């Protein structure tokens, strides 16, 4: 995340040294990405551009998930028949760091139709209320997909 902010700062500096317009910012962003990538490889061996692509992939995945679930909840509101099958699911989070648990809980809560209720006192379980969970296994699989996307896109 810090490297991405550094890339943005380099793009702004690039624009400050010339004219500030959209194409110039994109050019500065590309040059900044090359500089930050070279810096990352030299200091820590991380691949900045690969991580940026993974983050972009997660943003697209999560955006699609938000759109689909918003449409599902909107359909529920607009139609007279109730299609929901609510359920509270206990999801395992043992082995996750505090930041990972918090990020997963926020991503679940941001998604319409799901809400994190609590974390167990021993911090091994996340309790999630799902509006559409007729089948527990499929609901857990959806949370697994979200966690795997977060792990690949944000925490890799």
C-alpha cells in the first residue's frame, strides 16, 4: 500500500514538473510504477507491478460481487415474495492476523445481505449473518472465495 501511495506521489510530482492533465498523470503513473518496481526489487525482492495487478483483480472481483449482491437485495425489496433464507454461519478464522480478520469482516459486512455479528472470544470463529444461505456449505464457500481473493489481492 505504501508503494502504491509512493507511485501516486511520483505521478503528482511528474505532473507538477509539467502540465497537470489526465494523460500526463497516466504517463507519470507509469514512470512512477517503473521506478517503484525497480526500488522494490532492489530493496526487498517484491514484485510491485505483480502485486498491483493482483490488487486490481481483487478490486474488480469485489466490485462485481457488490453489484451482484446489491441487485439481489434490490430484487428482494421490489418483489412481493420473500426469497431469503437467513442463517448465522460460524466461519473459521484461526491463524489470521488481526488485520486480516478485520479486513475480512469489513469486506463481508460491506457486501449487501451479509453482516458480521461477532468474533468468538478465543478469536477462532467469525459469526456471520447471511440473508441468502439456504445451504450452509455454499455460503461458507462464498466467504472462502472472498477470503482467498483478499489473500491473493491484498495480503500477498
